[in-house]
C-alpha cells in the first residue's frame, strides 16, 4: 500500500466501487451502446420549473436558504404527501429539504446509529444503503427477499433477522431494482413487528409516484408507525430532476430536529435553484409528472412482454422504472451476462448481484428510455441470446 492510501480509513478502503457506475461509464464511452443501466429518467425537467428557476436566478436568488429548506417548499411537500398518501407532517418542524434523497438516507442513518447497531436491509435493494450503514458505524443485516414472493417483505422472514441489537430497517417500495410494491395488507404484519420490537423504519419512497395500476401505501400511514418512521422521497425520479439535487425527509419533530442538526453542518441547505424548481413542480408540474408516468407504463408493458417473447422471464414490475428479468436459464452468472452483453451486443444492463444476495440470477434493465431504444435493445439481446445458446 502506498503512503497516501494508508491515510484512508479501513471502512472506506474496504468499500467496493458502485457496480452500477462500471456499466454506466462503459456505456457513456461508446455511442453505439444502448444503456438500460442507469436509473435516470430520459425526460427533461418540466419546463415550468426550468422557467421558474431562470426567473429566480435573474432576480438574484442565488443565496443560502434556511437549513430546513424554503418554507414554501416544505408547505408544498406536506400538502403533497397529505393529498397523495394520507400522511400528516407539520411543515415548520417535521419536513427537512435535503440534497437529493441520498442525503436524506445518510442523515437518517447518522442520526440513528450507535456503534454496533444492526440495520436490516432487504435485498435485492438499492445499492447505497449498505455502504452508508457501514460509514455510519452500523452493522448491515441483509434480509434476502424471495422471487417467489414477488420480492415483497414478509413478517416471517423479517422476524428471523431481528435481534436485540436491531435498531432500524430500511424499506424501499416501489423497489429499485425489482419494481415490487407493498399494499396496506402487506404492511400490516410488518408494522406490528416494528412496534413490538421498537424498531425505526427508514422508508425510502423515492418512487412513490411511479406505481402502475395500484396506489402507493406508505408504512408511515399504518397504526403506530408515524412516530417511528422516517419517510424519504425527492424530485429526482418522478419529476426528472436528478441533477437538481432536491429530496426531503419527514418524521416526528424530535427525529427531524436531530437530522437538521447534522444537515446544518454537512450540507447547510439544498441548492436554492433546485428548491425553487421543486416548488414549481408541485404547483404546476403535476401534469408533466403524469405524462411521464404514462409513458413509463406503456414502455413497461411493451418491454416486459418483449423480454418474455425472447425467453427471459420477468415478473410484472408494479412500480419504479426497472424490469428485473431472470437470466438463470442462460447458465451465465449475472456479472458475466452483463459484461458479455455490453461487449458483444452493446446493451448495458446492471448485473443483479450488485443489489445484494438474491439478486444473482437476475439483471436490472431501466425502461426509462425511448420505446425505439427499448425495441432496439430487445432485438440486440434476442440476437445475442440466440448466438449464445
Ligand atoms: N433511493 C432510491 C431507491 C434510488 O433509486 C435513488 C436513485 O437511484 C435514490 C434514493 C437517490 O435519489 P437522489 O437522486 O434524489 O439522491
């Protein structure tokens, strides 16, 4: 080890690089590659939000905002959550605007974890949770979700991994990467367990607006859950605002004020431009959001059907914008499948193993791409599979 790397903490040294970036970078470097790799809308942010931001900048609105975020935005978020998901939060003390949903996840973990606390992470799941738990001194306990259960969380499985050291569980429905959605009935036994074991639930609801033919239920809306749930969401996905870096978290005021305490030192505030754009999205961008959702739904149906036509079985993803087909029948491991598909067919997907145990044997394909690109990707995969078999 050379001198400078010996300066780096063992936790960071041991952290593997993101398994998604590898495929993203390869796709970026070659114009011929069709990328279904990155989890990013292919749409542009609603025009009304862009215009509102431009106007604000021209009027010199380039300063810090309050640590908690612009009150107007917190009010709009509280109203949005109330109307859409029956959640009640007081804008002045129970809503914190963050630098994307990513900062919100980190803040929640930082505020909760004491060294050695166990944090349950259902997998396959979003890749940032485990590294963030480790960075914050917690122990990751992976809970493998089963494909047969449609990658939903069940109380029986959860019960098995709860110990006296369990502090919290991170849930993410609709799920990146599987597209699974939980109903009120699915949540009920989970909520009972959380209450009886005094667990905190970090509920990453980044894709709450993107459900198809069913509604999103937040676990925070179940009896006894509001005070022990931190709801996290943001504008990146549903409003095509990944680059603006605006997310938020909501919860009981004591929890939120602990997170504000950290946020005021680490981020100070989320970018004002993004906050102004987000306000405009909630006021006048809902039609754009609905139009994008409709497009995802059409692509979803076409793409899942297309996968099955070429022999890759895929459960119906009910939310987010990912398909998670099985590649088990090809006899290839997911890393090998994805590397070869990229090299030989020029289609970038993400190997399922990067999402944790239970992800092996699957690949994640984002269908946030135009129908033409999706059709072309299916054709290329089909040809490649035939040549391979
Ligand atoms: N949570 C989930 C489940 C995600 O899929 C993502 C992005 O892919 C994030 C959080 C991060 O969102 P943001 O861009 O708002 O930081």
